[in-house]
C-alpha cells in the first residue's frame, strides 16, 4: 500500500468513526436532557439495556481508534525525532489499551448489575 493510500485510509477511518461518535453522542445528549436516570440504580439499569450496552461497547473502540488515528498522524507530522516519536506512540498505545480495558470492565460490570 502506498503512503498516499495509507493517508486516505486514515482519513476514511477518522470520518467513519466520527459519524458513529456524532450520532451516539447526540443520542446521549437527548437521552440525558429529556430522560436522565434519577439515581445510580437507574443509570446501571439503563446501561444494562442490551441496545444501550451494545452502543457503549461499540463506542469504546471507536473512540480509541478515532483518537489513535488523530494522535498518530499528529505525531508523525510534527515530531521529527524518531526515538521520541516511537516512545510517544508506544505511550499512547498503552494508555489507549488500558483505557479501553477499563471502559469495557465498567460497561460489563454495570451490565451484569442491571
């Protein structure tokens, strides 16, 4: 794959993930504006609903992919010292993986409690 195709693929991934993020965050905004859970138990029950749980489970990797593509492109474009760039990419990769695992654990735990 050429470098230009790689740039095109990153652009497509950013746009595709942005569409889902915009739609789901709009849903969350409407949900919490007009039908906010009254307490923690209601929030857990809401997260335990299969459609909401699936939406949140999809949200996590798509946010992480969206963030990874953006950070990766920024670091490749603006950090010219190779060792620093690799170190920062590695750091962000670990942070994103840990964040994703934590988010999945929270969603699954809430889903099982509901």
